[in-house]
């Protein structure tokens, strides 16, 4: 398993965190998603099939802007 961390603007509350978790968790190969709201940080545990670009694109489609 690998871990990728992305900072994304727009994560301001628990509802945002839940939306991020739902969107990123749906990506094949993702096994865990943690969101730190104050830091706007998303930490994703995944297998080798998932790239940072895929995570960032998923965040964009969910309405958040990766830094």
C-alpha cells in the first residue's frame, strides 16, 4: 500500500470532509481516506494503480481545488 497526501482548498467543515471521503473512496484501489479539515489535508491509502493525478482530478470533480 502507498500513501498520498494532497492539500485542497474548499474543505471547511465536516460536510466537506464527508464529501471528499465519499468521492475519493469510490476510486478503485483506494482503501482509506482521512481528511484534516483545519489543514485542508487529504491523506489517501491506496494500491499502486492510483496516482496523485487521479486523486486530484477526483477532488476537482467533487468541487475542491487541489493546491
